């Protein structure tokens, strides 16, 4: 199933808000991060496939498990990377060969 850009952006914003919210809950917040970090990592790898998704999954896990890093919007940054900043590499571009035949 193909997920649209806007759907991925909505999910990214929601997951970032949830991840940030745990830092505002005194005493319980750090324990919630222990549960949230693996879930966030799994969601990231499901939202973004391939090598980039795996790398982002590890990054979001580390960001969520470390104290005082919950304010980093990892999901939204990954969305921006994929749909705004990333340039298409020549290997992913379609090549068309044209043969000119002279008469």
C-alpha cells in the first residue's frame, strides 16, 4: 500500500508530539521513553523502507532513549529529508536510449 506524502507528514507530526510529550511528564516520562523508543523505531522503519528507513529507525531509537533529546523532531526531519531536501540521484533516474537511423 502506497502512503501519501500528506499522510506520512501527519503521522510524523503525531509521533513527534508523542515523543516530545513524554519529556513533560515528571518522574514517569523517562520510563515511558523505554516503551516508546522501540515502538517509534518500528514505526519509522515501516514508514520509510530500505537502507534510509533502517538508519532513521536506529536514530529515532537512540534519540528517544537518551535523556533530554526528546525535543528533536526526528520523524518530521525524515519526512523533510525524503520529500524536500533529497535530490534524486542519477542511478534512480530513468534512462532512455535513442537510436538515430540515417537513410
